[in-house]
C-alpha cells in the first residue's frame, strides 16, 4: 500500500485475512452499492470482500453470507458485503489526496467468466465464477448525482482496463466485465474545500476516480494472472 493514512484519518481500520478483506469505520459512511448484502443507498460501517471457493454454492447465498458475517462478529445489518472467487491477497489498493477530496480504492479481480455487455449469455456462463469487486471510499462531500457519476466513471475505467489488458469473452471479443461484478462508493460527506455536485470525467474528482480505478483493475488482473500461472506449475 502506498499510504493508508486515509483510513487512520477517518477512523477506519483495514483488516486483511486469508479469506476476506474488511474495512470497519467508527461512524457510518453514506454509500451507494450493487452489493448483494447491504446494497442500494444506505449507510455502512463495515465493508467486506469475502473469498469463496470457485465451486461455492448455496441455495440462499445472502442468508449464508449473513450467517458467515455473524460468525466473524461483523454485523450483517451494518455491512456492505461482496463475494469473489479471486484471491483476496491479490487486492490492488490505491490512495490519492487532493485539495478538495481524498480517495481510497480497493479492487479484486477474477476474470474467468469475462463477458461483453450487449451479447446474449447462456445459463452455463452465468453460473461460472469470476468477479471484479470495486470498493471506493471518498473523503469529501458529494451529491447523490455525483455519487452516481462516480459509479459510472468507475465502471467505464474498469472496462477500459480490461480492454487494455486484452481480456476477452469466450468468442474472443473484448470483455466489458464479468457476470457478477459489484461496486460500492462510500463517502465521508465532509467538505474538503467544496461540495461536489458532479463527478463525471470532466471534473477533477471524476478524472481521479477513473485514473485510480483503471490502474487498480490493471494491477488486480495482472496479479490474478500471475497467481493462476503459479498454480499451473
């Protein structure tokens, strides 16, 4: 990690275990997320990216995940929870500090089931494992529109990184993601010189999010590729 002062400064703690990554905060942060645990628009004090076996199956994944969180003494009602079959030890973490905002980006990437948006998918492909999980923390005050802007930019940056890396679907076309990708943005809502009404690519905040997510996805995918090569030896 380049610098974890973001977490210390905002009363947050990053924990990295063999099978999960967790960030815990002393006070709630406002979030928007597609996560299957704690998704939507709400406040969180816990963020978890849990590694599962590629053969993982549960009839009720959300129920199983809540039980797993409780066993780890992580309150399911306070948690934004994600799953991945990628090695969480290959996480890419980036930090950035500017005059009007701060960023912390945590990304894990499994691209074994890479797909291209706009194409019809078969049910077998949808059941395969592989997930890109994007976790974004912003030290700053953002409007709801800016948070949605940020999610859009992060997704675009993810796709741009996959294109640069040459990640393709089963038919050899450039992939835009996987079938199970997830993203969350959480903000401190503290003003760092200004309130951000927008976070598109034309803004300093949006441009920074795009750059940091692009680099983090690149690193995470390359680390996954290295891990897979070592497993085959």
